[in-house]
């Protein structure tokens, strides 16, 4: 993240994400139910009350950014990949190191998408 000019990312224990996910899972289901059955009154309340509007926006943002249990399991895995077999069978040799390749990718992303640009 820092390489793209964004704020540094801080590691958080998987248990913290799991706790957030456990809270958000029923909240997401409840929100789907309420909006599915009571959309008109909820929308009217949203339009009338600044407090409700802000609360709903904050809750929606939190629900969208809180990973589900499956996502936590997937991203918590520690994996390693080797090119040894590709080298033995196909004669593959990487043209650049992993570090150089990542640095090149970051530069490309920053150029193409202008991520985290400061205005």
C-alpha cells in the first residue's frame, strides 16, 4: 500500500476479523430481510432523518468492507509457490526477480489507474 502512495497497512489478528464477521453475518441477513419486506418505510425514514441516513450509510460501509468467514479462511492461508517444476520440465527461468516484478506491477498500477493520487 505504501508503494502506491497509500497509508501503511497494519496487520490484524485473524480473530479480530472473525469476530467482526460473526457480528456482521446476521446483520447482513437482517438488512436484506428488512429491505426486502419494508423497503418503502425504511426509505422514507432514510430521507427524513439525517441521523438515520448517517447510521445506515456507516452500517452499509461496514457491511461491505467486513469479510465473510469464507474470505477470512481463504486469505488467512499461508501459501508458497515455486517455479522449480516449471524449470525442470519446461526449462522456465524467470526474467525478473519476484521483488522486481512486484515493483514493476506497482508502478504500472500507479500509472494506469492513478491510485491514491493526491489532489
